[in-house]
C-alpha cells in the first residue's frame, strides 16, 4: 500500500475525531446557553435596561459561545493535521467579527434602554431631550470606534497586512498627511458629533431656524442632522455645519415660548376694549398656557399705529396656533365692533380762494 493511500484513512480518522469532539462541544454549548438564558432572564426581569440589553445580545452571545467552543477544539487538534491552520484562522476571524457584533449590540441596547427610560412625550421634556441627544451621539461614536477596531483586528490576523502596517508606520509622515486630508470630512463629523453630544447646541425635538427654514430636529446621525420643516419637508444638514455656523434654537433652555402678533389700527382706536378682546381670545384658545397676554403700542406711522400682542404657550407648535387664533380673533373684533378704526389713508385738500381779475369784474 502506498504512503498516500495509507495516509488518507489516518487523516480522515483524525478529522472524524476532531469533528466528533466539536459536535460534543456544540451540544454542550447549546445546553449551557439554554440554562444560562433562563437564569439571566430571571435575574434581569426587575430592570428594564437589563431586559433590553439581554434581548439585544441574545443572538450574538449565542454565536460567540459556539465559536469559542469550536476555537478551543481546533486549538486542541494536532498541529500537523492537514487544513487545521486554515480552519483555525477562519474561526478566529469569525470570532472577532461576532464579538464586535456583540459589543455593538450591547452599546445599542443600552442606548435604547436609556432613551426608553426618558420619554419626550411629557410636557416638560427638556431633560429627556438632553439625555436622548447625548445617548445617541455617544452610542453612534462608540459603534463607529468598535467597528473600526474590530475590522483592524481582523485585518491584522493576515501576515501580509501586518507587513503593510509596518511599512506604513515606517513612512508615517507622508502617509499621515495624506490620510489626514483624505479623512478630514469623516474626522470633522466625528468630532462635531462628540461636540454636539457633550455641549448640546441642539437636541432631539428642538425647534430651530436653519437657513431661513423653521423646523424641528427629527434625527441626529453620525454624519448629518435631519430637520423636519413645518410643511413636512426634510432638511439634511451635515454635523459640522452646526458647529461652524450660527442658527436659532427656540427651545435651547425651555420649550415655553412667547408668541407675537402685530396689528395696525387707526389712532382713534380705544385700547381698553382691544385688551379685553385679547384676553378673551387667549382664554378661548386651548393653546394658551395662562402665563400672560399683553398688548402694547410699539410704533406710530403716518397713517396708523402698530400694536404688538405678546402671548405665551408651552411649545413652539402651540405658540404658532395660538398666534393664529389671536390674530383671527382680534381682526374679527375690530371688523365687528370698530370698523371705522381700521387703517385708512387720509388726505387733506385745500381749495384756494378766487383771485380778483386785473381787468375788473366781468360785465
């Protein structure tokens, strides 16, 4: 019998033994995982965050245990077993990828639990919006770093890539400059995301005016911010823009706002009944938060005076609706009760006296 013919049965026997051990290890992992899941769920059911995180890591943790068991089996196999080196390498790569997936799910699950614990549907949601913004910005940054680290570890398992890395380190000056210019937009957005998460010039559900557009911060991603404009359009603005450009944030410290309504009326218009009409309009509107309602004369023109009404509301949408309600009510009041005092253009005409004719009176 030739050595090759003799070696094939031996090789198959060694692989059969190794695969049998791997199968036993996988069965043991399934049993351990089944018991562990129930113990962890029982221990975590008192905490909403623990429940969310355990649900998020259920799939990745299962695969991590399987790959760890297989990796231990491959490491215990004979070193001269044909093909075992390739199997070990690919199992190691899969293990790194699945561990990266697991850590990402831990971060995302924790972020979801924190966000769920602070709903923004309450009346005073300033603290909740601050937590939402910080949590999402930090989670997105951490996920990006975790993915980069995981991909780097996977690439460094290849000797050729390690050699390239050594060569790049030797010429780090030029490569660093080139990479810095190439990665400037990415790094700029990354740093801007951290700045927004920590300093919070904007938060989820903030009311802002960006490039002349009134809207609400709908989403903050790792690269851009989505602003929902009042007519349901979406304005997509890069993260770095918010750090480098001025903009208006109407709900930076509180969601309560003061709305303004301007009216032009004749100078003879009495103000006392108009103030009573303003108070009645505010009380009739469900959007008034009952803090105050003021009417002032702020300007006098050639033909009319300008009145400014200040009204308060609990949020920007309510302030907009309240302004519309007050404007309609006051215009209707003036039209019904004092139509003669609506703005009008006056003109004074002087008729010159007749001059005597130099020729004397007509015959």
